[in-house]
C-alpha cells in the first residue's frame, strides 16, 4: 500500500512507546497497539497478556483496507475512526495521518468518550513522531537521501561474512 519503507531508530521507538504507555494510563485502557497499514506491529503497551499481536496487526490492517473500500463506495475518502463493541472488551481504531493505525482495547473501567478524547491527543503526538521519522528517512544517513544502508560498502559486507 505504501512504497516507502518505514525505518525507525531506537529513540523514535521509545517516543512511540512513551505516547502509548501514557495513553493506556490516561484512557484507563487494557492495551494499546500501533500498527502500520501493511499489518506490521510497531509498538504495544498495556496489560493484555497472551494476545496474538501478529493476528491483531494484520486483521486491523485488513479491516482498515476493507472499510476504505466501503468509504469509497459511499463517496468518502476513508473512515478514520472505527469502534467495535463487545460483551467485555471494546476496540477503538483510529487512523493516524499517512500510514499508522492506533488500536485501543478497553473495557467497562473506561468509557468511549474518555478513550476518544485521549486518542485524539495521542494521535496528534504520534503523527508528529512519524512525520519526524519520514523526514529523517528522506534526508538519509548522510543528509542527502537514500536508505539507511547507503553507507554500507561491499567491503563491509565481505568482512561481515568472511570466516
């Protein structure tokens, strides 16, 4: 869906984790997940133990793709917010501009209104973080574009694999 590869450095990853950990606390949520639109899990926070995060990430991306198709049928670009209510747990799914999906799982200890309020703030912070990541990727390792592997030479590769 997106041509440009996402390259995240440790400091960016820690910034993402900081935002979603705070979101879990502030929204009184059970768990929070950041997924890219290709179905890759980027980060997670919260008390959810034993959840299949690989399936969660890929199914979330599939859900977004399907509802984007529905949106086009009814004349919308996309539906940026999704809410799924269950007997015990609820899912709040939000598109963060460009390529990121924010998933919040919450139960009756919280409310949809509180989650939506906290997600709005966290979504803005995540959007800024991912803008910074894209700017870094555009500048490349030497400031002139390219991939993070551009500075690796054939000699470096030979040295890595020599016995």
